């Protein structure tokens, strides 16, 4: 029997290879494994281990292996071709449990083999195993070359976010095989989302911190790795800042004076919380003061003595007095001295019990004679002093004094400084006298007047009422006298009902104003009420303001004749303008028949970065036919009008009413216009849609108010503080794009992430706003926050980034800030309260500088110190050059109400002439 088995086995072993070779040839010819191979009875092979997908790292080959049972033979087939038998490494074993044969085969695959393969799919290999019953195939295993590129497709960007805001750091790792895995490092330590619900790293490799904490500040790095290498992104610095908040107010302090009028204060600190990491400091005042008063103690004073009593039997008489003139009150001291007196009433002749009671010598009358003589001398001295003062004041009535120092101005607005002008001048108050600071008040007026009652406190009468007759000493030894008589000019007289040249008295009715006051060129123009203002002005002058437009008109004191009133108007045109570059709003003032004795000051805001090298700015006036005529260029000399161009406003001195406009002519491609950028947002009809609107408008108050009015009607929410962009005249377009929108929270409509304005539309926008919109859609109603960046840039020019962190919930919207007093109604002021310089001081400045003298203190020096050095020929033809210069100063400083610049100029002039060795003698001559 054993011999029989050995014989069958040897025959089988000789027969099997031939069958395998035939099967292999059949497979090669058909590109497929045979379904079965003739075999002895048994089972189909099944794979105990199949080849796995593999990656070739650098030049190292990989091994593929498979194991099957029962298996007589196993071969690899790669990319449809059999692997040569010599390339196989095989091992055989017997399964101890079943006694079946187990065969394991391995092959090597090199980098060169994979690179040389150019098939439609990846390089692959498969095992084929044979048994007595048939064949089995393993899974296909792919072989790929592993790599990881160096550069990240998107590096994380640094952020500055408020506490409890959302932080989103984007990271797109480098391309690689296999795909790189991403982890985040904070300050070189791994960031784990497993133990912190506030951190999410699952969304497309991004790091999301839902509510920022102070501890989240740090340097964040995106780390990408696979089997080949590790790559680190650039670090992104995240700063979590805290805006400051006020603490509670402290209790009011005790009154600073023991009695009388004083003040109390209370304070608070910006520590609830304190600003951290660059957060904004608290807005508002840290100290509040209120006035307080307490009753002062009154010391008692004796009343007059009573009459002497009758002589008593003891030869004495008495008299008394009471401490009631006044009586001591509130803790005051009682009167010092006796309340009764007793004296002998018989001059010592009275006796009692035959004894002399008193020895009194007769009184002498010598002391009474000396007393009366001294009183007579004092009366004579006072009379002489009064006569001397009267003569001195008459000699000073022609304003022969100099006012060239800041104390002459700040004395009327801040605090007084009383000093002796020079030795021997008895007309000035003693230098030891302290000023009454309670009469000092500084007024800073807005471009439209919110509170006219506050401004009245600046009148000189209110300031000087506590001081009936004072001398204000200035530091440079020049002196101006402000007496009671000077204050009469501040009492505004009622204007008589007189109107020039047949102007109807009906001008007082608002219903008849529109057509009668407009010039012919604007007779058919429909104007919005808020862009037109009217006021009645007389000899005292005043100011007209069109709110929130940057346009105002100054009517100087004395420009209108006495006993005459004009009803004047001012209009800002909102109609379509010409194709030229309009730098500010078109402004009209009138009426047309207005006659004045001195020029008015018209202020118009503009949007140009002023430079004589790059801009030529023209002033034009509209004719009665509606055409525009050239008035002057702002850089040329002219005696008909004057133009002073500041960084944001142009101040015009004009004598002819009409419509005026500033037209810009760019000289080079470096000419720049300022654009104001603003972002507004609002919910759409669909509760999940949100619209973000970006406005680009000329940087003038009038142009921006058009945007505010439009957004107010839409219920828009201002998403970021407006910023300024410098737009060059280089013919390149303006691009607006939205970036860093959280893709897992918001969807943005395709092809709208970047929009563009043509250059011509921006350069010639002429105060008309341009805007584009981005439509976003929330994936879930629970998304209430939007964070993104808006980039506004000119191609080959400047760029401005506006960071948006906003709530899109309807009830959390804030009102649109108007950036000006949009609701103010007081648009005109008349009389002294419309001016910063008190009229009496203004008169003395003009008297000092209008006439040239040996020391050179004339109006040209005043103009130079006030930075007015061009076109001085215009002032030379004026009746009072100094008055016109001060009118121009008033127009330039109407917003800040600060006299520092004028005071500094006068003080500097005083210091220059104080260096002269004969300055004291010259001063004496000027004051005499």
C-alpha cells in the first residue's frame, strides 16, 4: 500500500507542473486567469493574507506578499502581466490543524518599475493561487510613489479679535501622496480639540475657536505630515484684546471750599475691565465736576452805641450796644469788646459820703483837629486821582495800543491774568489780585449749532459783568483796556423792519421763499429741504451752515449796513453735475441783489489731496444761463476773490452771490482723490440670506450723508468704521473683494467674490456714491455671527482692508452713526455768538495792524504768522486788511473754536519786538 501511494504521488507531481504551465499559457493568451485547473479532488484556495496598498518612499522598493491555503502554486500578476517566476520568493508550510499546504509568496516592486508604467490607472499587483479544485484571485494592491510638496497652498493669517469673538484660522496643506494629515500647534504645543469643546479642528483642516479667551492669544502653526516628510506653515499671531470698560463712579468728594461757591468731583477708572492687548480705551470722561455752595460763617459785629443814660446817684452814666450788625451766624465769632460802657457824668465833681469819687481831667480837643485835617487831605487826593484817570482814558480813546499777545484773547475765553503793565501805572489792577475763574468758559462749536444758549455764555458782557472795569495785561508788555463802555457793543439791537431795494416784507414767510430767493439758474430746481438753510442777518453779521455737508457761510460784522437786514439763504445742489472732476458739493448763496461792504467767507469741503505739483483746482461760477464760467485758479493771484485751500476744506472770500463749484484738473498721474469706504449689511427677504454692501464715495460730508440716508431707509447696519483710501489718477480700476468667509457657516454666490469699478466711474463720481453688494447665505439659522475681510484696492495703487465682525441677528442691530449732527436744527447764528473772537479785541487787533509803523507790525506780518502768505494783493485793496484776514481765520477755525493759533501768532509777534532795546520806550509812545 505504501508503495502504491508513493507511486501516485510521484505521478501527480510530474503531472501537475505540466498542467500549471498549460494554464499559465492559456491565461497569457486570454489575459485572464482560467476558471479552473484540472486537479485532484480538494478545495479552492482561500487567501490568508492579501497584498496591501503600498507607497514607495524615496528610492526604497516595497514588498508585496500574499498567503493562501490550500495552494499548490501562487503567482503575482502586475498591470495585467505575469511576474516572472524568478522574481518570486516563496515559502511552504503545513497547517497543523487541517494538514493542508500553505504557500506564501513575496515580490519586490521598485520605484523605476512604477515610474516606467504609463497606464490609465495606478500601478497594481494581484495574487493568483492554484489548488486541486481550481484558482482564486486576491484583491488588487496599488503601488504609488509617496511625496509631500514644500509650500502650503494657504498659510494661516494672524488675527486680532475681541474677547469672546470667533477665531477662524485657515490652513490648506501642501499637495502630497498619501494626503497629508494636519495638526495645529500653539506656541509649539499641540492643540487638542478632544478636551476643549471651544476648539474645533474638523472643518477642512481649519482651526476654529468659537469664543476667544485671553489664553487663546499666541502663535499658531499648521503642521502637515505624511510618510515622507513633515511641513510647517508660517506662524500666525492671534491677539485676543479686551476693550476697556468704566468702573462705577466714586462718591462725590467734599466741597473744595469751606464756604461759598466751589466744586465737587467724582471719578471713575477704565478698569472694568482694563484694556488689554491693544484694546480700545474707555470713551468719555473719567472725572465729573459739579458746583457746590455752603453757607459761610458770619462773624458778629457791634451795632452803634445807645444814648447815655441819666446820671445816677453815684455820678455815673451808662450806654450799651448789641452784637447784631450782623449777629453771628453759622458758627461765626461773637463780637469782641465790652457790650457796656460806664463813665463819670460830673467830671469828678460828684461826691458821695463827702468823698471825691473820681479825679477826671478835662479832655483835650487836639486829636479831633488832627482827624478832621487828615480827612480833608484824603478827599483832595481822591479828587486829583479821578481827574488823572479821566484825562488818561481820553488820551487812549484812539486805540493807540498794541494787542499782540495770547492773553488778550484767552482772557476773554479761559482765565484772566492781571499784572502791572509797568511801574508807576496806577490804572492797572495790582498783580496780586487773583482772577475769578468762575467766569471762564471755553466753547467749542460744531459745524452746526446744537445749543445756542451755551454759546451765549461766550459774550463779553457775561464774562466781564463781575469785573466792572478791568485792565487785561498781556505778557509782551502790550496792553488793551476793556472797560464798561466797551461791552455795549455786545448787546444786540432789534433789527428794524427795513429791506434793501424793494425786497418785499413777505420774505419773512417761509411759503414764499423758494422761488423768490433763488437765482435764475436754479429757478426750476427741486431741492431737498435739509440741503437749504435761511437766516436773517443785520449789521452784526453771523453764520449760515448746511448741516452735514461741509458747507458754511460767514457774514462778517459790519458787512451789512446799519439799520438794514437781509434774508440770506444757502443751498447745496444735488442735481447731476458735468463730466468734469467735481471735488466738493456745488454751493449757492444769495439773494442775487445782495450788497455788502466786505467779502463773505464761503467754506466748501473737498476730497483732493492738495498738491500744486499734481492738481490745478479751479473755482467756477454758474451764470444766469446755467453755464459755468472760470473765476480763478486757487494758485493764481486775483483781486476779485481769494481762495485758501486746506487739507479738507476750501475757504473762499467772495463779493458776488451765486453758485460756486471746485473743479479739479489733474496735472500728473500722481494726483490723488480721497475716497471714504463704508460697509453696511442687512438681512434679505429670505431669513437665511444676508447682503453686504460696500460703498466708495468722495471723502466729503455731503457725499457720505447720501450713503447714510440710503442705508437708513434700507435698515442697514454699519459693519465697520469707515476708512479712507487714496485713489490715484493713473487710469487703473478699483477692485473690491470679500475674503475669509467661514465656508462651513456661510455660502457666497459664485463669481461674486471680486467686483470691479472702472476708473472713469470712480475718478468722475462727482459726489455720487458707488457701491457693490455681496450676497451670503447661512447654512443654519443658528449662525448669528459674520466674520470676513473686505479688500478695496486700486490696481497698482493703495489698498485698504476692512475687517468685519458683526452680528446678523435683527434685534441686535445698532443705529447707523451719522458722523455729524444730522438732527440739529439750529443752522444759523447771528451777532457776537457766531464768532470766536470778541468784537472789542478784534477792533484793537485791526487798529494795531492795519497801519504800518516803524516796528513793522502791520497786517502783512499778521497774515504771515497766520500762514496766509499768498495773494496778499487781495487784502491790500480791502478797507481793513486785518479784518478780512481775521474773517478768514474765523472760517478756518469754525469747528474747533480754539483761539490758540491766533493767540500764538500774536504772542510770537510780541516776542520778536520785545527783543528790541528800545521796546519799552516804543511801547510808552504807542500807549500815550
